[in-house]
């Protein structure tokens, strides 16, 4: 029984960890696209690196893809 509980807790922890990595992956891909293709960022009006550092702290495992993009593009609205 103890082994089953341990296995179950490891699986839950691992799923939570991988979910967080997926959110960071989506954030970085979106940030990279914005960095090179958005006119304000590519033109130098907005510093892409400071945008990355400020917004990455707000990403958590419960965010879906649309909320990740929304948090990253708040400054452009």
C-alpha cells in the first residue's frame, strides 16, 4: 500500500512539473516570435529582454496557451 501511495504521489508531482515546462515552452516560443516580428519590439521601442524577464514571473502551471499569450502581449494593447 505504501508503494502505491508513493507511486501515485510521484506521478502527480511529475505531471505538475511537466505542465509547468509546457507553459514556459509556449511562453518562449511566443516571446521569440514577438521579438523578431512585432514592429515595436523589432524597431527598438520596447526592450524584448526586459519584457521577457518581467512577464516570465507571471506564468504558472494553471495557465493555458491563450492566457500565456495574453500575459505576454498585455503591453501592446
